[in-house]
């Protein structure tokens, strides 16, 4: 990481400390001569408070609420199931995700709340500044070391006793504060750049939605004759199209069973949750998956996902959609997802997916939830959704057009995301270099002037 940060030309050139010593710890290597090393358990305690259920007045955090590597909260992410036993954390505590630690889900709490027991809660004592310890724990070296200690193939998990015995680098307290200020300043520059690029992605996604909405409400012929749909808020549609409720276009609709948390496992069948669906794309997002060893019986057969099924989120982040275009092996849905099975002679699965993803489709979900009197949809609500329906061959033509055009937009989005990923890698390298003493942050002259040119 040191060579990546000490670039030539117009980029930032970082100054090392004047003298180093061998830390005696393999993964730390050489450290500044005046720094100390100490096991984590001597500078932070592990609170053991657990509750049998979440209090209504305390926010709950699952692993899905913490963004990888940045420590930012994403509270809008839906919770599929709150653990039956929750841990309690205080303001200033550090939450470290023990499950799949390579994801680096670490959060410095700025409020009191409850969380899944998949977080290890660390409470810093007066020997270390809280935020400095947070940066130490989210650093690449620490994460890699913890990841090397995991057990379980598909759901790797770290043992907290091993984590708290890891050595932590401790500079003098004043220097800890300087390191915090340095990292905060540099990360703001990087995060501002990331925010600009994320806005570019939002604009492209809006363009994508507009493209889909136009195609599934007007078709591809700009001169096609129109007729009144017969439904005020739906407006006009091509004269040869129909408007049918979803229940006439599917052979089957169901949702998953409750209480499957007891069947969670490190391997087995896929258990699809709301986070695996999207309002942007029809593809499943399998970046983070849960596995189950399902029980035998009719409930299992009923909730099993098949090729060409269309999935719809019906609680929390309502209106997320996925189309199962290929065989994904044994997979099931949880109780927050409606599984629909289209009648292929009437409606093509991807047409149905695009129709639900369009502005008209999403508008219907908003109408059903208008006023906040409902926290989810029932299966009857799903069956009563209106779908615009051209003839099957025209559905195929429009789907093919949308696949091609959205792929072009997705390619642009992918390039921007790759740029964001490079900035995040630089972000990670910067934190690691600062908290391991590879760069000396003492003195204002070490601050680079042009982070953007350095990594763009």
C-alpha cells in the first residue's frame, strides 16, 4: 500500500516516520519506534448485555445496515427478520461484523440501539481514542487477519476470543487525534468524489426507468393508434393492447413461510430475501446470500423458486422485482417476497418484470401503501395489480429492445462503479497506511493538495 500512496508527479507524496522498529508481530511488520502494541482485549471490553426481544424505542441494526469498508449506515435497507436475541450497544461503541469479516462491516455508533449478535461490540477504554480504534479495526490488515481465522466454508464466521487477542498499534494519544483528523480530512475528499459519481449513476438509472416506462406503456411504434385504458390514472395505451389484472396472467402466487431462521445454515439451498431483489434491475443480486436446510413437507414445495418465476417484495422495500431467467438450483423465498408463476402463453416473464419495474408498476405499489396505513401488501393486492398486455410476439420484441438498450446504460453504470471502487480501494489504503505508521501525519505539510488527480 505504501508504494501506491507515494506516487510521483502531481499526486500526493507521503512522508514516512524517521525511524522504525520491528513490531515482533508478523502482520504488523515494522512500526514507528515510539508506538506500542497491545492486545485488543486490554483497550476495549466486550459488553455482554442481551435482550430476548428488541425494545420498540431502540433502533435495530443488522449486518445489512452497515456499508462494507466505509462504516456508513444504510438504514433504508429492509430487515428480513430481527433476531430473537439482540445485543445492546451504546453511543461510541464499535460494532464489528463477525460473519463474512472480509466484507469489513464495522460501525462506530453515534446512538444507543440494539443489533444482531453477528456483531461483536467493542467498548474502548481510556487507553485509546474511540475513533482511532475504529480506524484500526476497519483497516485492511486487521480485516485480512480476522478473515484468516474464520470457520465455515459458505458462511465464514470469526470467533470473538480470537479477535480480541489481536495486537493493536497504539501511538501517543495526541498522535491518535492527529491521525483521526488526517484520515477524516482525506476521506471527505474521496467521499465527495464518490458522491458525485453516485449521482451520475442515479441519473442513468432514472434514464433507464424512463426508457422502460415508455416501452411498456406505448410500445416501439411512435405512430401507433391509442385508446383509453379505461382506468383514469393509467391513461392511454396502444389500441390493440389489453389491460388485465395480474391474477389472470399467473397460475400461482404465494409467499414464504415465517420462522425459517431456525433453518439457517452455512450451506444448502438459497434462501432469497428482499435484499436479493432490486427496483433497478430484473436480475437477482446474490452478493450477500443466506443458506437454509429446509424442513420436509408441502410448505417447502410451495415456496420453492423455479425458472421463469417473477418475485416481488411485499414488505419494507416494496416493489423490488426479480425474474428467474435461469436455473439457480434449489432456492426458496421468505415471507417478505411474493412468488408468482406467469402463464407463458399469455405473458412473458420478463415482460411482466419490466411492467412491474416501470413507473406505472411502481405507482401501483405506492397507491396500495398511500397514507402509511399498511406496512406491506397481501397476496390479493399482488393479484389485483394492473398489467398492460400486448400480443406475445410484441412482448418478445419489446423485451429484446429493452434488454439491448438497458445493457448499454448498465455498461456505463458499470464503468462508473469501477471508478468508485478504485476510489474506495484508495480510501482503504489510506486508512491502513495512517494507522500502521507507514506515513507520518504529524505536520500540516504532509497533506496532499490534489486527491482527485491522484486517483482519478
